[in-house]
């Protein structure tokens, strides 16, 4: 099979899928069509924003389709008429019906941001950090009717650094996913033939991340809170309350300072451009925050601007 003969339909939506689409276009696998989520109203400006995948597809002059659902006979027939050999699906955000998976000769493959069967589901990258894991990775698998249950074609491990945020891990895994995808496409029949079933007994699930999850409970230990802050950054983020106003926490780290006798949530130090907070166990040092109705700022600016003092409290 020559590098130009494979008829691929690419299905993806967020930034995580962009490096893979670019890698395909740069290596002779330009898709015959791209499917992505409809444009959405984004942010406070109420502007209609196209998905990142759409922006790249238009730049590459690839036809773009943005249906609300793939389950209509009309949409399935349109894809059938394109005669794809393969569907490449990366964080598309839609469940593909079996009728669609059965159309291409090679079915559909998916790039997933975990070492399956660990962290099936919507938020594998954030959950790995929140859970304090030291390692994660990327899996390319065949799609079936289940939730990330298909046979695996290849995996690549990646360490999670002690200060790594979800945003940084997203970027790193998206690049690994693009490289692995090209590796698979260059030897697609062999990878398909060697697919390995997942061990369902070892499966874990990464449920969707929600904004309320970001509320800091200062009775938890500093290590757990540090992992939550990193795993929720940059979106949707973590928050606490200071003088009855919401305070977002963008950057923090576990301090080497010893526990104090103060209650959890008490500010125990305000020096060196940092703010130490007593937790249920250990001190968490905040270095970058965002007060309500303000831009994010260094903690030193927050301390000066709000006259923060030792023994002030962060509420939960």
C-alpha cells in the first residue's frame, strides 16, 4: 500500500488532536474529510469559535463536516459514499455507531491518552495527575462499540514529572500520539493483525472533570491538593475563598516546612513571594493566584494588594 492510497476520514475536535492531523498531512496521509464538533460560543466574549481541528483542516483545504450527531442514516450514508479505508478518531466527542465502524475496510482506530485499560473514559490525562500517578502514556486501539474497550495496536509510556500540569501532559501526549499514529499507518496491516485484547479486569475509568471538583478542601493533605491543582490546570481550575471572594489557584507546590498547630486553611507564611497554607497534613505553598474579577497574578502581588497576613484564613 503506497502512502497516498489510504482513504482516511479524520474525526477530532480539540487541541489534543491537532498534532496528529498535522502529522498525517505532512506525511502523505492527508484525510479525504475531517469531522469535528460544531462551532461553539466560547468564553465571556460570546464569540463563536471553531474547534482547533477545523482551523487546521481549512488551512489544509480538507472538506470539514460538523454534524450534531453521527447516528442519522443520512450521515452514515454520506460517510459510506466517501468509501473510507480507515477512520482515525482522536478526542472527537461523539460515540460512533456500529453501522459507522463497519464501513471502512480497516474499521476505526483511536489515539487515547492513557495506558489502557487504565483510565478509559473522558478525562484520562487529568485523572492520572489528580490520582498522583508517576507514569501514563498513549494507546492506539481499534474502536469497538464499547467505551475505550477495543483491541490495542501499540502503547508508549511517559513519566509524569513532579510539577507537571494537565496542560503540559496534554501537549506531550498529543505529540507522542501523533508519532505513534504515523508509525501505525506506515505498517497498518501488520498492526491490525497483531492487535491485543485489553484485560478488562484491570480497567479503570476516568470520568469527566467538572468545575465543582476544583473546590479546595484544606483538610486534605498537601500532596493530594498539589496533585488536584496540577490536574485541574489550566481548565477548569481549582479555587478557594478568601474574605468571601473566590480565589483561583493556578500554581502551588508542597512545602518542606513542618506542620503548624494552625487549622487547615490558615495562612502560616507570607514571605519570599509565596504564601504557605496549612493543610490536613503538610504545608502547601501558593505562588500564582487569581482573585475574583481580576487577572491571574503572582502571590507576592496578591499579598501586597490585599494586605494578607499570617493567620488569615482560606475557606472551603
